[in-house]
């Protein structure tokens, strides 16, 4: 038994990209983005100043350029025909010259595609662009790659479902351990560690995380506690829980690189009338979004439906962000449930649905659920309780 993406699926992905290259009359493609490399080659790595590149020819042959220290790692894990390496960065010969040699060796010459014009300048890296290196400006193929990634296979959806299972357990423990006087760090670390150990007990022999963000199952608050809950993307600050706090949570688990998103709004002690009112509106906003997500609709249609609820109930002073986004190998993927995105919703897309309300001085109110688009609607991959009674913590 295995949870991993099968080799046949990688071959289908590569064939799809190679067909696009042929249609565009491109001899090949170069991809630097670590999530693109993981998607096409099954090779997970932490990007540093040492360039790593995936190369695909228009005939579907794949190759990798890696630093010497990653050679055995790539040979054992990358779904490619050839792995080339260079000694180190910086070195007497720049790694991009080694990439130039690999392109020539694989027959990628003249017009070719890329996700960006050279390795990004991260962690102190500096080097020539692909244009400077080859004398040809690559054609951007990012839109095709993103479109291909946005339609999840059955296997991908099952990995996201498995992620949701262990994120759910981490959240159960987070809610169980949260009480006044403790800090978010104490509770989050305990919940995440226990959920991860349980996950490894259950599926350890067939499990790999392959994530740049998470080492295992996790659940926490990211500083969204009390008045700070009105800051949608706050940061953890080891805040002490107090009676009356509104809490906005987040839980997930990486499973072979794939992620889910579960977020809930909780209250410590009996909720005030103001907290109850905004909580109820938040749930209604999310229900509105769920009803609007269907094949053939536009992403912007979902945001319009939610915005109509804001209009009807005069809630605009509490609005801060769009309805949601796709999710998969990245925690945020496109398309987005936003007025500015007219992408057609299709079966296989997996969205987070998370319209929120944020009241300064009171707190934030946001649930997030991960749903897969089916032929006639949506399927919930997360399944944590959404009602206020279940999410009210005893003092």
C-alpha cells in the first residue's frame, strides 16, 4: 500500500506539459519553482542559494540540475531521465553555466519555455538570467503549469483528504487543551506533537511529509487571540488565553506534499451577544459561498454571492479579504474566489472557503473548510463542527 503519487501519474503530467511545448513550438522548458519541480518530478527540496532546475524536452524527457550535495537525493527520488550536478555555489564556474550545458545536452535550444527568467535571487544568490545565458528570452509557461496543477486527480484529492484527517485530529487536541492561563505556544506544540505521533503510529511506513512549511500535523492560533483575532494573518506571540477571548485557529498536515486547510472560530466562556451575532453571520457567509461553488460557475460569481450578503446585512466594516483559494502542494494556489478572477470552476479543483468578519476590539470570525469540486457541486474534505455550541470552550 502507498499514499504516494504513482509513476504513471507523473508521466501523464509530463506528457501534458510536453504537448503544450509542442503546441507552442518550444524545444523544452526550465522550471525553478520548488513546487513545480515537486509536481512534475516528485522531488522535494528546500530551496537555497544553490540553484536547482528541472528541464523537460518537447519529447517528454526530463532532467535535473542540482548541487553536488543533492545528487544522490535527486537520483533516488526525482522522476527524470538524467541528473546533472555542479560542485557548489559560488564556485569557479557558475552553476548556470552547468545548466546551459545540460540544456545543450538535452537538445533544448532556440525557443524554450520557463517559469521565470533565471534562478531567483534568494538567500544571497546572484547569477545570470536565462536570456543572458542562452541569448534567447524564454516564453513564460507559468499559466499553463498553474492551470494543470489546479485540476486535482483522484490520487491528489485522496492525499488532501488524508491531510484533512490528521489536521482534524490536531484541531481536536488543540480545542481540548486550550484554557485560560495557558499560552498558545504550549497548547499548539502539544496538540501538533501528539497528532503527529498518532499519525506516524497509524501510517508511518507509507508516510512522507515533503513540505517546506510543516514537519507534521499541526494546529495553532498564529496569534489570532482576543483582539488580535481581528488580524487575519497575525503571527504567533505566545499569548496567554483569557476568558472571553475569540480564537481563530488553523490546522493542517502535509501528506506527500499535499495540504488541507481547517480553520475555526472559538470562544472561551459564554459568548457575548456581539460575538454570537458576528459568528452567526460568518457561518451564513460560508454557507452562501458553499452554495455558489459549482461546475460552470466563475470564481468571481462566488465572491459576488458573498458580497451580496455583506450588502444585505451592512457588514462591510468587517470585511478584509476574498472568499478563498485553491490548495494542494502549496497552501495558497490559484484560482481565487475573488471578483478579479473569472476562472471557470471545474471538477477536480480543491478550494478553501473562508469568508471572514473582523471587528477591531472584539476579534475575528473565520471558519475555513477544504472542499473538492465534483460534477454536481462540492465534497467536503474537512469535517470539523461549525456550530457555536461545539466551539465554545468551558472556563
